[in-house]
């Protein structure tokens, strides 16, 4: 396996030389932070002291770096996020909506990330909210989990928003729970969704005083598919949230100044390969660093954290057990001592790494007593 930290160490100088004038402050900060990957769980990282529950034996264990882009460190965070979302599951069929910015607008979005990323998420939610309120079967307040993605499978800049949506709504006036019978996996007309989404996002761009580039198409793309109870869709989104832009297992070669990675084609479901100069590969990775403090995941409507009580009532009324819904998830693997297999208990953290000890070889010649 080719480590991402090794690629950073190899091509960082080339990346700075090639893209120095265009590197954004956030990307530069991320590059500094990515240096933590080089020492993740190595002898150079801070240490934890672990103790055996049975015999009291202690052992020093290297810390993980905890960086969001580190492929090693974010599995637990991804698991926790998934558990939180599954605990909010409601009695309804779920849909995955994907709302995409057309190619003609991507340069404008890139140049105004802090503002337009936010408008992109809000326009997606307001589009869904409008359709739920006007739907004859729903006519209430919607709920959604929104996730911003900025890259395609090929790592190109491709901003889009995923909405995991229950086909249901809460009528706040009559205090009723309404669900929609999704015939043949149909929720809303995707062409109508795209038309409203386009109007809302363009209105937000105009309100910011930004000039639209030429060639903005009149027809945009919105995809809407049935995802059953929603677990697989949430697992898919969680995988990209906390494990970086690319997993190390998908980096298949690094030689002659080139990096080759694989990705699964969205339609054919087969692996395809892309080879790039190392500096360009790093540029693609850092292009997807979000502005500081930006939240790429947001919960709206009755799936907002403030609606925990309403969700608990719904689950009680319909006999849903959130603990049963997350029981199939694999528990976090425990730390165990290699000698006896007993579970480790962390008793101290943040210990300074110890420098390697250099063996001292005694000078026997100087210590010899001369024979008289």
C-alpha cells in the first residue's frame, strides 16, 4: 500500500513550485496540517500509556494524528456520525437527491467558495422544502440530511449536494405525520426539481452581486432515487465525510514522478485508472479543502438536532427501536495486548515521544589496567 504521507513528502516541493501563486490560505494551512500524517501512529508521534486490566502490565502506544484527511484515523468518527443519523430514522421510504452545479458555473463557485457553498446547500434544501409543502400527499414540513461534495470520482472539481430525504412531512398545525406512497420509486419529478433549484441558486448568486459567466445552461441535472430505509445512502455519504478525498488502497502506483489511482465508474461500476504528475495529484486533493469553519453536513427540518423529542415520539408510536437499527454496525475494535490479548485501558495520553536510544559501547582499551 502506498501511503498518502509518502506522496506528500515526495511531491510537496514540486506542488509549491508549480502552484505557489494560486495556493489559497486554507490549502496552505491544510498542507501544514497534513504533515501530521507523516508521523501518524509512528515512533515520532505522541504516546499513550496503556495498562492491562488483568496483570497491570503497561505499554506505550503511539497516538493517531486525528487529521480529517488521514485515511487511518477517521473510521471511528464516521461510525459515530452514521449511528447518530440512523438513530433519527423515521417510518418512511427514503430518497437520495443529488443536485449538481453545471460546468459553466464551477469556476464562479470556486472563486467564491465561502459564499456559494452555503447558498448551494440552502438552495437545495429550499427546493426540497417547496416541493414537500406543495405536494398533495405531504403538505407539511420536510426533513433532510444535506451533505456537500466538491469532487467527482476522478477527483475533478464537481460541487454537488446530496440530500437524504424521508418521503414524509410533519403538519405543524394539525400535528399529523404524513407519508407519501412512492410508486415505482418516484418522489418528485426530477426535471421540475432541477428547474426550481436553478432559479433559487441563480437568484442567490444575483443577490451577492456576482456576474454570471456566459454559457450557463437552461437545463440542470437533479437525480432522485429510492434508497429504501436509507442505511446504504448514509453509509455511502459517511465514507466520504471522514476518510478524505481518496483512500490509500486506491493509490496503485507512484513512480517516475507520476501517481496512479483507481476509481469506480458511476455507470459501469468497473474500476478505471487515472495517472497524473505528483504535483497535480496533490493539487487535486487540496482543491477540495473547505473554507475554515464551513460545515459540509447539515440537518434540516424535523431531522434537525432540535427535533429529537418529535423523532422519539414518532419512533415510539410506530414501534421503531433505534438501538435495533444500529445493532448491525460493527463495534469499534478494541486495543489488545499482543502477548495475552487482554483489553488495553488508556491511563495517560499526550506523552512526549522518546528519542531512540543509542547503545553505549564501553571503551575497553581505556579501562584496561596495565600489567606491571
